[in-house]
């Protein structure tokens, strides 16, 4: 590697480090690497662009991928818990033999995504074409498909979700809020229908406004974990 190229790489690395220290989002871009990569946890990835990467056997926990390109990637036998894929291009990515728990695919391109021999536990496919997915058991009780816009008329539930937008620790990940004045009905419906009472969900969400530690609510699975604890379901 020449001196000029080496110097540019050092400068780019320093800029990324400075952005991380300042709390700014750092876009991850990498393609066609033969190296096997490990997973990560508690990370919000925005507009990352990864292609033909290997995450075989990796572990991902409480991560959100927003507006990302994740094409031709290998997640074979990976373990994904509390993961949100929102508005992502996952074309031809493989989850063969993977374990997915509390995972949401929302408005994603799932063309030729392969779930052969994958174990799915509470996995939601929202506002997307499931017919383009390979080896997905649509009859499984662990698979939830939501393609009709949910009309939520429970005022307390909507107000509780909307109140979370007043706190940037919740709002910045846009899990339950589209804007500070608009709730994401798709995601709220997906969460609330996992419980027997919308009243209980409304109370559980409102309790978050009084919570001291508001960190880490990056995914819908994290909200579910809170509600399960609040409602003493676990």
C-alpha cells in the first residue's frame, strides 16, 4: 500500500472514531470480503451498505438495521435475537439454519431470501411480499404476516406510544414513532397484538416515560422485553 493511500485510510479511520465519540451515526460500507465476521449487539445501523459478507454462526442482539443494503450475505446458523430490519434490501441473503427470535422485517425487499431449516420464534413480516421468500413456512404460528394497514382505535394505546416521542432516547430509533406527532401503526400493532389487552400495553408503554434508564430501546423486541417484565410474563 502506497504512502498516500495509507495516509487516507488513517484519516478516514480517525474521522469515524471522532464521529462515534460525538455520538453521530457512522455508515458501515463493505463488500465482497472472504473474511468471516462476528455479530454485534445494541447497535443502530443506518444506511449501511454490505454485500456478499459472511456472518456464519454470528450472534446479533438488540440491533436495528434502517434503510440498509444487505445483499447476498451469509447468516447461516447465525443467532438473531431482538432484531429489526426496516426498509432494507435483503435480496438473496441467506438465513439457512439460523435462529431468529423476536425479529421484524418491515417494508424490506426479501427477494430470494432463504430460510431453509431456520428456526423462527416470533418473527414478523410487515408490509412486504412474502411470496418472494424461499423456504418460509407461512403456516407456522411463529410467523406473523401483516400486509393490511392496521387501524388502531384504542386512544390510550396511541397516546402512550406518542408520548414516547417526547424522549429522544426512544424517538431517535423510530421504533414506534414516525414523527413526534405520528405513531408507527404497523409496529405498534405488531407489538400490541402479542398481548391479551391493549389496556395493559398502553399502561406498560406509558410506564417508560417515568423510567430512569431509557437506553437501549432500539428494537421492537426490546419493548416486548420491557412489557413482558412489566406485565410479569417472564
